[in-house]
C-alpha cells in the first residue's frame, strides 16, 4: 500500500499488491457494486457527490474506502472534491475480463429484477 504523505493524499495499493480476494470482497457488496457501475457508466472520474447511495454519508465514505483499499478505484483530491475513477488498466492487467464480466452480470441482474 502506498503511504499517504499528506492529508490530501490517499493511500492506494500498488498494482502488484491488488489481490483477487480483496477485489471480489469489495465488489460483493450491493452498494459498492452500485458505485462501480456508476463509475463505469460515467466513463471518467467523478466526485463522490456524483454518486448517490441510500445510506448515510459515513457509510458511503466507508464503501469508497473499501473500494480504494482493495484497488478497485483510485481517489484523488482536486480542489475540495475527492475524485473517483475505476483502476481499469490495473484490474484488466491482473484479472483479464473480470471487471467486464462483473459489470455485465450486474446489468443482467438489474434488468431481470426490474422486470420481475
């Protein structure tokens, strides 16, 4: 895990520190999967406030932290906003096809549940 050198810098795992079990754990929670789906749909970095979850702000912060510490997303400060983006290049290099498979399965599930 890279160490934060200032309060405005966040610690992230290096590519070789990202573990499959950590990524799968992060993606197994419905709220965190929702965050990843929103980030994937956005196609670029977005602020935390862009993604609305039906949970408290502290719980939302927890979900973003789990995603960051597992290596699924990268968070950086830009002014007063904390920007978030999927670490697609890292995930695709380590686990080819995993992210696309998870996003596709989540989309299929959402469509199935919407019609039920």
